C-alpha cells in the first residue's frame, strides 16, 4: 500500500482518528441539541438514541468494509463513483460537503450561544466571526498539528462527560441537590412527569430528527483513510470502538441529566448541562462545563472543516469539483478547500445577525437530511460493492459487515423512515424541502457540467472495482 495518498500526508495515527470521530460526533448535538430531543420525547429519548445508534453502527461497519478494502482520500465519495456510477459519487461527495457546512453552521451558532453565558451583552455574531477565523487558520497547518489539537480538545470533553456522569451519580447517591430549587433528584424523575413516554410514540418518532443530527460527523473515520498511517489496522479499531463509546456517552449522560432535573424544565437557554449544574447551585461547575462545551463546539467545527475539505479534494481529483480544490500547500493540506469552508461559514455570521432566535433548529434539521442521505448512500454503495464481488473476493475481505445482508437492509429501511419523519412533522418539513431541492440541484449540475466533460474525455475514468484494492 502506498504511503502517500495523491499528495496528502499520512500523518494521522490511531489515537488521532479515534478522537477525531469522537470530536465530530460528541459536540453540539449532545451538549445543546439534546434539550430539543428531550422536549419532544421525554425520558423515552434514551430509546431513540439506542435505536439510532444501532443504525449508525451498521453505517460505520459498511464504511469500514470499504475503507479497509480500498483506503483512499475522500473515501465514500470515491466508492460511490466506482460502484454506483459518477453521478452518485458527485451527489454523495457534495452532499457530505454540504452536511459538514450545515453542521458547522450549527456548531458556530452554538458557540455564540455558549459565549452568551458569560457575555450576554455582546452580539452573538461577533463570537461566530472570531471562531471562523481561528479554526480556518488552524486547518491550514500540517495535518499532524490538526490531529494533535483535535486529540486534546476531544480528550477534554470526553473527560468532562465522564466526570459529569460520575458527579451526577454522586449527587443522586448523596442527595446533593439545591434545596432552594425544590428539586427531587433520582430515577423517579424519569417516570413522574407524565411517564417514561409522556408524548407517546409520536414524540419518540419526532425526536429522531434531532437524535440523528447528534450522531452526524461520525463518518469522518472514512475520510481519514487517505491520511491514516496504517489504515488496515487503525480503521477497524476506531470503527469498533467509537460508535459504542458514543452510544455509552449519550445514553449515560442523558440518563444522569434527566435524573438530576425534571425533563420538562430542561430548556435550551444555553447548554442543558450548564443549566442543570447552575440550578443545582454549583456555580463553579457551570463555569467549568461552559468551558467544556465551548471546547466541544470548537473541536466539532475543527473536524467538520477537515472532513469537508478532504471530500472536496477527492471530488476535485475525480473532476467533480474545480481543479483548484486539489492544490496542496507545502504542509500537505488542500488549502483552497479550507478557504472555501471558511467563506461558507461567514454565512453563519450573517444568519446569526439576521435570525438569532430560530437559526439552530432550522440548521439542525437540514443537517439531519444531509447526514441521513450520506449514510443511506454509504449503505447502498456497500451493497453495490458486495454485488460486484465474487464469492472468493468476499471471503478475502478483512473487515466484513456483520449480519449481512439483513443488518445493512434494516439500516437502509431505518434511514428511509427518518426521511418520512422529517416530512411528517411541520417543524422539519422545510428541512426535507431544502434537502430535496439540494439533491435535484446536484443532479442538474452533474448533467449540465460533468456529463458533457466526461463525454469529451476531460474527466478521469471511474476506477475498476476489481482493481480497487492495493
């Protein structure tokens, strides 16, 4: 296997990749978006995270099978190009870049909200502008610098989550609640305020729109394949460890959260984590947690810019993006794509200036559409790859999908179900509409721009599946 991936430096080791995936998936969705999901489903949101987590694990295993078989930069965009055809590769690659931009907008918005905890008089858009410039600069550094920063930021928030879970159990065990707030602390909070499923099955189903957004970004493990030092060993370890850890963090964290405080009172004025510790009368803990949620948002923005940049680099190599996107700096970084992401995030500054109140839910639901579309296409690509292989080739796969073919089929059905959820509930219908318009725009772009160039022989040919692995 080659040590350079078309100019990208293989500077990411197992530690970097594992924490990058944690960094991308444990961010705004958990620290801020979880409040919306709790309001929709009540304590039954725990079931939504379990079901969603199982589906995401199947997506990750499907991606892992392909990434270990053929570790390339911008991986799943290139796999779709190979196994489903150039139009599918074009649509998947650009939808992932779109997903990362939208998720980034949610993260920079949340960053502005968190800073408001300390500086309520400062306009939110000012914080958003500052963080866009800071993270853009960091992403222009060598990939190893990026990996190290991501490792330490992710370690900080993982450590904080573990500490919060332990502190929560301590509060429950020793009754350390704030007497002035009149809170009853304990497992009884999960059942006393309208029952475990207070809004019925409809509330549980509605919460999937936010729950699936929370897991978005975990697929960055596939993007790192082109810059991993030993992808055949590193990627399986990261894929097996990360989804289970994320599931554990989400389930335990939200369990503790809802035990500490009655779920109907968990609002979205800042992070629910900070709010809960403030309401328990632990002021210094709220300040520390705000530092943590800010670092979590910065870490997620960092991962998102990396992922979108690498995907656009892969698209440029296939002739599906401007040639300039494939230019590499002397640090081995595709600098043009980082600049494009920075420019797109300036749109977040404008949105936070114009509609500071409604921006988060709209952005989160659009991101859910893009995220679930990407996962659906990853699953379908893996099915197409399997169908293109002989029995002998399948037997040689180093990291095959479990429960084949029923596991991927169930995950595909679940992704289609989530689209139905987005279309059914009024609050998220706009997101589905934006998503459908986006996909139609990509189809038209491909037919008008890429297909004529392919007919003239100006685009690189799709790789032959039988030659796809080194």
